[in-house]
């Protein structure tokens, strides 16, 4: 796999152009699956695994890599397919989500493709893996299923969304504490809704940037109660149809919406996003989900909205 993940930094130039790159792989048979390249550290032939007694059934073992120990999850088994039998002939996709590094065992790695987010669509009913998909894409006349890795990790390692008791609650004006949450992962949406509910915020969710912008335009044009109460938009960056950068740019270019605060967040690690966050005019960037950090960031912007001297 030498050179397979070369020039990752160059791929960041796709950010803000509503484009992304997918690493395509197989779990069994001919069906192709995909994962965002930005989530991938490297791809290697699977090394020998050390079994861990009483570990989660989807964890096939652990490995030591460059002084760090990581868990190896059987991705096919995790989404309800047959487990991989030929471990020695398999590949390990090493990923980093929310600051945590783990390996996903896959049967074969295909290639990397450049694709437009606008052509990546919500999964159809009955697709392989069902609710473990965030999207699908048609590539070279073949359907590629994009896996909701956040959901897989939440089921294996947990997804805490409890806010500490010492986190301040929301500002005085409860009539303007509505937060629009935009994320293609059902698990991520539930995490954020639960977290903000603990600090007194009301929430409405959208599955991608296109759906969110349609909602905002409808609220604006019809002068709805939601538009009067909306205080903040919180958006994932990597989403089908319209990514978070494009959503933010669209908000900033629309009279009647441009004044709303926008927080962008991502499960991707690294600092390459900050320049694009500034370019599109987002108010804040959160590089990983932690309940306290997320709640504090939202409350900070709500307090600014309610503080006449902010």
C-alpha cells in the first residue's frame, strides 16, 4: 500500500468546494463501501492481532503501532454482515475519530475517488447495513454505500453525552434558545440533542446541509416562529448533498440569515479545517465531540446573543 495515502494535505484543497474523497473497500463479495479519506490515517496489510478476553464481539483484537495500542474492529460484523474469516489476507484501515485512533478490518481495499457532495445521497431503504449507512453514491455505475462509522463506534465503545453539573445553564431569554443541528449521522444528532437539552436549549435537526438550508429559507420567507426563536446553527462539515462549508457560505450570503452564529464541528482530527472555517465565515470550529466542550461552545454564543455589550 506504499503511496496509497500520499499527499493527504493536498486533499484538503477540496474543502469548501462541496467535494470530498472516498476510500472504497469491500467487506464481502462485490459490494463497495466507502469512508471519507480525511478520516483515514493509513491503510496496511492486517498484522497479527492479540485477542482481548471479554472484549466486545466486534473487536477482533488489538495491535501495537508506533508505540500506541489500538483496537481492531471487524467492520463487516459491526454492521450486521458476516465476520471476516481470512484475517491474514485482510487490510486494516486506520482511522481517527474524535481524537481516538482505531483500526477497521476490511476484506479488500479498492481505490480512492474524488466525488461531489451534491451527488452523494441519503441511503435508500433496504440497503445493505441499513441504519449503519449515512449515504450512498453512484460511482462507475456501481452503488457505493458510505458507512456511519460514528454509529459503529458508539455501539462498541459508547457515546457519552452527559454534561457536567458545573456547566452553566442557558441565558435568560428562553424564547431565543432554538438551535438547528445539522448532521448526517443519526448518532451524532442524538448526542447533540441530548447534550443541549441538559442546558435548556430546544433543538431542531436536519440530515444534511441542503435540508438545513431549505428549512432556513422556508422559515425566513414565511416569517415563522422558528425563525424568530432561532439563535444558532450547529453543523457537521462532511455531509451528503451540501457540506457544512457550503451551508455556512450560503447562510452568510443570504439577507435575513447572515447574522446567525454558525458553529462547525467534525469528527475528523487535525487542524486543516481552521482556514476554511475562517474563509466561509463560521463563528467557531469544534474538532471533536465532548459533551462539556460542545455545551460550553453553544452557551457562549447564546450568551453573546443576549448580551447587549458583546
